[in-house]
């Protein structure tokens, strides 16, 4: 997989075992499955590291194999503690500025990602997103934060909900500059 020294890193949290709709990442639009659509859209961004945070259980092995065929950078970790999986992926791939994308957003727009990253870098804040408040239709969700912010979140999170939803505490807490 292509991995470059770059402080900006897109981390896509993706799995097959969604509670609401299993294997949705393999559903197709026309002849293209959502995993291929998402990957091709994110590759258009260019010189930003792209990493997939995939659960390490056997129920997610098919997705792992597909990502390997795409020559993707992959980190495998806990299915239930998504925050831990996400954090360990960021550490393994030396991410500084993290762009969080979920597998639920196969239509995410590379230009929106670039604009939100630029805003994050310009404003020097802990967190920038287009989801709080919602400023684009659902499915175009982008969040950007620094590794040090993620480390702070990881240290204070106690609730299972916040471990399952990586940025819920970050969005809720007043101590973070948004």
C-alpha cells in the first residue's frame, strides 16, 4: 500500500457488521459496490494518506480482503470500541490531522473534504465538521481534528456510546474549540 509521510490522514471507519444494515458496504449502485465507490472518490484527493479502520473479527474478513485487493492501508482493531480502533489506526499511520469519514458516506465529495481541512488548518481549532450544525445533506459527512484532540478524548471517555461514536464526546464537550 502507498503510505507517505504526510501529517494529513483520512481514516475511514468501515465494517460489514452494521446493526441496521449488514454488508451495506457491498451494496451496489449500478455495477459498482459502495466500497469501490467510496475508495475511488477518496483516492481523487491526492497526497493525503488514506487508511481504513476495519474490525479484526472474522465477520469483517471479506471487507479486509477487498481492501487488500484495492492496495489500501488497513488497520484492524476492536469492533465495539471504535474509538480505540480509530485511535490505534491514527497512531500506526502517524496521523497528525485526522479527517474522519465513515463507510456510511460513499458519496463524500473530495472538494468538501479539502475545504473543511483548509478551514481546520486556518482556524487552528480542535475540531471542524460539516455535521454540527448539518451544512450538507446526510452522506457528505466530514470531520477534522488533531491527534492531540483525539488523545484527550480517549483519556476522558467512559461511556460505551462515546466509544462507539468516535466524536460524540468531542462534539458535546465545551472544552474543545470548534
